[in-house]
């Protein structure tokens, strides 16, 4: 049942935190061009038509690409003054960004005809794993180039370094190792560059990348996530990157201490993402002096039992602190004393999960009164949940599971958490005591209460939680489930009721549930096995008292895991099981 765990733990919680608590990034595209009254240049019109021809199955609707006046065609903008095409936006749909393998066409060499182009967006198209053409470097006025999420293959052409006016360059991929660049020397000519995203491009051999990046004085956003970088420098003669706002070098393999004097002189850095960089040792005090910081991600590095430096107290703009799985230890109160202590406190996300923090939570929150996400799972926290947590009215996520916490949680406590989406208290010594008629003020999407004593009756307050996507209540001493259960949670994707003492039959309406994973094992279910939920991938029914023969058709074409051992099921294995192409694990009757 390991996939249940994977679903709701570790970085997923952190991701969920960020997804739920941050506003979606502004998508306004830079460099707006005024619409022109047109009078299209004839040879540019011809070029556009041959680009249209080379797009096999354009993901943008090119039905407007006909007639003389090319300046009014969808995705085309001409200069107000000269009539030349200055902008070409053929960005695919958001869906195409994900699909990414359907063949959409080639880049026609005719593109070069559009010499006045300032803006070129071909993102989210599929170019059949061809190479990025070298002629991409021959647009002297180009300021914006976006080839992200398009299936190109091979070398990033250094000719891109000829685009001396370029301010935005986005080549990021959805996964690693399709494109590579053996060094970043070509970047040094791009002195106007403000936004650079090379995430997921293989830069393993770009050993001198820090110095190469340091030649781009106006850089404000730098994303080099998951690029195979392994070298860094401990000191930089002088940092040119005085305008840097976003630095994301997450998921690389540096295997060194966090360089103490590097880009830290920036007075404008707002987002520092060093997630899973394989850094070890202390966080340099320098970082605590960077008052501009709003987001800091240090999760997945090895802080070697050190805490954040005490001068983090001064980071009055900090909104997000992410330290999950970073081998930080010590007393939770002491750590919280190092959090920003400012009159106007902005902290929203505190993620300290999967560490070795101990002690009881402090009885006063200090200045962090407006959190949206508090994630402290898998630590060694003791004592009761302090009162102040119940007054965090903005909370979306409260994850305290896998700690040594004691005490009683009442409906009074939960009353103010009207925005809560995730409640995770499993594997603690907490007790939940609410009246049978209580209707919570929140609509949860995820609830995990494994190992708590909720039974013997099914917790009736869950009845109102009809938006649940994940319901994990294994090993909670429940002995019955009400009829409304199958209706209230019919939209849940993951349901784990295993290791209870639930009696009764499975409903014939099971097939109408949306579940992809359903664990009902280790209970006392009786009766026959009904048809499975239609989207089910993992079905766990072992160790029950189910009897009769299996349905001749489970009605579950996506089934991959099925366990039914230790029941009293008789009769032949239905032949429909043999036609399931996905089935990996079938643990039969014993
Ligand atoms: C493309 O747009 C035109 C007019 O805007 C519309 O009539 C046509 O149905 C669209 N085609 C597709 C495939 O969406
Ligand atoms: C667009 O129209 C304006 C005034 O109507 C005119 O001055 C300008 O030259 C026109 N531009 C082009 C490219 O035709
Ligand atoms: C896509 O690329 C493959 C391999 O290079 C080639 O065989 C195929 O013909 C290409 N498809 C199109 C439509 O050009
Ligand atoms: C490039 O295109 C992608 C996908 O369309 C988009 O998400 C991204 O924000 C764009 N990059 C820039 C710098 O505008
Ligand atoms: C562009 O860049 C390449 C390689 O960096 C270089 O050889 C070439 O001379 C540059 N100029 C033009 C116009 O392509
Ligand atoms: C990245 O590129 C290097 C050198 O070109 C190569 O050795 C390595 O295998 C590539 N990485 C992956 C994951 O393929
Ligand atoms: C800073 O940038 C300038 C302009 O690109 C470059 O000449 C200089 O070498 C850079 N300084 C360092 C230390 O890299
Ligand atoms: C950071 O600033 C200090 C003093 O302001 C200066 O001595 C040092 O060289 C700078 N470091 C970098 C990497 O720019
Ligand atoms: C990481 O660095 C340590 C110490 O420098 C070294 O012993 C170890 O082999 C390195 N690990 C890898 C995988 O390179
Ligand atoms: C936080 O600031 C207040 C007021 O300035 C001060 O009384 C308190 O001691 C500070 N707390 C910590 C942990 O530094
Ligand atoms: C608390 O957070 C909410 C939204 O997260 C925000 O609208 C509100 O202004 C914040 N209040 C304070 C006092 O920071
Ligand atoms: C069930 O939860 C209890 C604590 O409530 C724990 O001691 C026990 O090990 C759990 N049993 C299983 C099978 O996980």
C-alpha cells in the first residue's frame, strides 16, 4: 500500500501548501505591442503562410490566416510605424504543454524572413524531436524567445547568444535530458537578459556556469532547476547580479557546503530555491541579512542537525520557509524564536516536516499569527496542540501527523478554522472529541487520521466533508460504516479504511464511486464482492470474510493492483481478469 503513503506525504504536502496558499503567478506576457492598422508586407505574408504550411496540426486556430491583411491574423502583430511583423505568438494551449508528444510540425526556415521580430513564442508545440534550428539566432531585434515545453532534441544552439537584445529566454522542459548545452559561454553576449529559464536542460558539463551567469548584469529571474549542475564556487570576485530577484537552482547535485559568499550580496533577491541541492552544513548567516527575501526553500538538503541562523528573525518580508527533510533538529520553541519577529509579519507557509525537531510547541505563537500552511509532520513533537494554532483563521493546511502529540481536540478548537482544506493528525496520541451532531465549518479535501481512536461508530462529522479527495482513516477502531458513507465520499480518489473492525456487506453501488485507490483490507466485511469503482487502479480486499464467487466482470479496466487473499471466495478466477492489460499484482485466495 506504499502508494497511499506517497500520495500524502513528504513533498506532496509542501507542494499542496504552495498550490493552495499562493496566488497563481501573473500570466501577463511581457512586451505588449500595440495592434497596428496593418498593411502587411507582402514577403512577410508569404513567409507566414509557409510557416502555416509547416505546422502540421497547429495547436492555435489559424483559420484567420488568410487574405491580404496578415497584420490582423491571430497571433501576429505588426509595427505601428513600419508595418513589419514584430510579434508572433503560436503558443499552444495549456493542455498541449502537458501532452507534448503529438506531432505539430516543423519550424519553417521562412521564419528568418521576419527580420523585425521582437517577440517569438512557440511554446507548447511539438516539433517532432527535431533540433532547435541554428537560424533561431538570427533575429537582431528579438527581445522575447519562448520555446518551452516544445519537444526539441539535442544541443541548444549557441547561436542564441547572437540575440543581443534578448530580455526573456525560456527553454524549460517538462523533464530532464532532452536538450543539453555543454557550456553557457554563449550567454555572456546576452547583456540585456532579465529572465532566463533553462530548467531540465542537461548542463552537467557546464562547470563554470556561475561565472558565465555572472556576466549578465541585468538578470532578475534565473531558473536552473534540475539541470545536472554539480559545481559551484565558494566565492565570487564580484557579483554582477545586483538585480537578481529569483534564484532557483533546486534539484542539482552540489555535494558541498552552502557557499558563504556567492550571490548573497543581492539586495533584491525575493525567492531563493535551494530545494534538494545536496548541500550540507549550516545555512550561512549572510542569508539572514537579505531583508528582501520572501521565499526560502531549503528542504532536502542536509543541515547536519543545525537550525536556521538566529538572524532569520530579521527577515520581515519572509512569507514562505520550507525546510522539509533537511535534517534540522533541536527544540521547536527555539526554532520558532528564530522566525521573523516583525510588527508586520508576513509569514504564510511554514513547512518543517520530516525532521528531528522535538519538544512541545511554544504556548505563544510569537508573531506568526497569519499562517496559511503549518506543516510539522514526522518530527518528535510532544505535548498538546497549543491554543494559538486554533486561532490561525487563515489556515488551509494543518499537518501535524507522526509526532508524539497528546491531548484532546474538540469542536471548539476547530471552530475558527473555516478555510481548512487539509487536516492531518494521524499517528499521534491525539483524541478527537466532538458531539455527534457537529457540522464542521470547513470543507476538507484531504483528511488523514490514521491510528487515532475514532470508533467504534463512524465519525459523523465527516458526513459533511463531501469534497474529500483523500480520506485516510485506517486503524481507527471503527466497527460500522453508515449507508451515507458511499455517497458522501463518492468523489474521493483515495479511500483507506483498512485495519478497522468494520462489519457488513459492500454495497452494489460501489461501482459508482470515483476512487482510484481503495483499501478495505483487514476488516470484517461479509457478503459477495460487487463490481469495482470504474476508475479503480488499486483495490485491497484481503483479510475479510467476503464469500461467494467473484463477479464475472469487475468493470474496472484500469485495475493494476488487486489483493483478495484471506477471504472465503470460491469459484473460478473470472476470465475478465486475464484481459486486464495493467494488472500487476494479484494476491489470490489462500
Ligand atoms: C477557428 O476559429 C474560427 C473563427 O474564429 C471558427 O469558426 C472555427 O470553428 C475555429 N476552428 C476550430 C477548429 O476551433
Ligand atoms: C496607420 O494609420 C495611421 C493613421 O491612420 C497612419 O499614420 C500610419 O501610417 C498607418 N500605418 C501603417 C503601417 O500603414
Ligand atoms: C518525425 O521524426 C521521425 C524521426 O526523425 C521521422 O521518421 C518522421 O517522419 C517525422 N514525422 C514527420 C511528420 O515529419
Ligand atoms: C513561456 O511559455 C510557457 C508556456 O506557454 C509559460 O508558462 C511561460 O510563462 C512563458 N515564459 C515566459 C518568460 O513568459
Ligand atoms: C552567431 O553565433 C555563432 C556561434 O556563436 C557565430 O559563429 C556567428 O558568427 C554568429 N553570428 C551570426 C550572424 O550568426
Ligand atoms: C547529461 O550530459 C552528459 C554529458 O553530455 C552525459 O554524460 C549524461 O549522461 C547526461 N545526463 C543524463 C541523465 O543522461
Ligand atoms: C560583470 O559583467 C560585465 C559585463 O558583462 C563583465 O564584463 C564582467 O567581467 C563581469 N564581472 C565578473 C566578475 O564576472
Ligand atoms: C559583497 O559586498 C561586499 C561589501 O559590500 C564586497 O566586499 C564583496 O566583494 C561583495 N561580494 C560579492 C560577491 O559581490
Ligand atoms: C560528496 O562529497 C564527499 C566529501 O567531499 C565525498 O566523500 C563523496 O564521495 C561525495 N559524494 C559523491 C557522490 O560525489
Ligand atoms: C520579538 O519582538 C518583540 C518586540 O520587539 C520582543 O519583545 C520579543 O522578545 C522578540 N522575540 C524574540 C524571540 O526575539
Ligand atoms: C493575513 O493573510 C490574508 C491572506 O492570506 C491577508 O489577506 C491578510 O491581509 C493577512 N493579514 C495580515 C494582518 O497580515
Ligand atoms: C494502530 O494504531 C495503534 C495506535 O493507535 C498502534 O499502536 C498500532 O500499532 C496500529 N496498528 C497497526 C496495525 O498499524
